[in-house]
C-alpha cells in the first residue's frame, strides 16, 4: 500500500516534514506521494503521520497495488 493525496489538497505543507522517507513532494497542482518511497511510516511510527496531520483529510492509504 501507499499513501495517496487527493486533488482537494490545499498545499498546507503539514505532511511534508512528517514523512520520514521524503516521499511527499509538490506536484504540478498539489502534493503527491512517491509510491516507491512510501513505507506507510513503517519502522518510524505506528501509523502514517501524513494522514494524522492532514487538516482536511485528503490523504488515504491505497491498497489497489496489492490486487495486481
């Protein structure tokens, strides 16, 4: 799984410093998560901190890659 940031992101910058893997970066319109770098904070925190700090709840875990 990986975290996904929806287009409703307001670019508040709250998630960026929380990512221990530098997986979050500003995309063309909003922040995006690099699925190659995202580990869901495993080994760092009990749960993905980007989700916990997002003030508008626009980040979620996507498990569709596990269906492939």
